[in-house]
């Protein structure tokens, strides 16, 4: 609801930072969220999302993959670029994207 209100009321481009926005959402709601985020981008806004949901990751314009593991085993940039170029990382394998 807040994103929809922002989209309606925003007069200047803004940056939106979203942390795991799909948490607790039904699959149909995730599709709706992606559509709203696309509308924000189409209206000149920038959207940065921290997310584990592969559906959202798969439609990103730009991806930064951190790892190789969680917590103290992570924190390294494994990949930065378009989704199609991710290749052989855990995220790339999960997305089944060919390099």
C-alpha cells in the first residue's frame, strides 16, 4: 500500500531501498509487487532490493551476488552485472542461467 501511495504521490524521482519485500507474500502477491516495482522504475525511480526470492532476483536489471556462504563465510562480491551473466555461483545455479 505504501509503495502504491508513493507511486501516486511522487513528483520527483526517488530511491527506494527494500529489504526482503517478498517475506510473507503469497506467490500472486509477489507478481503484483514486481509489477508495482516495474511501474516505479518506469516513472524514473531507482529501486534497490535486498532479496533471496529467485523470482525477484531473476527480473533484476542489475545483480550483486554476495557470498560464498552466510554470515562470517560471506561478504565477498561473487558477481556484479546483468542476471544473464551470473554463471557458476550458487545463485546462478539456482536461477539456471547459462553464462
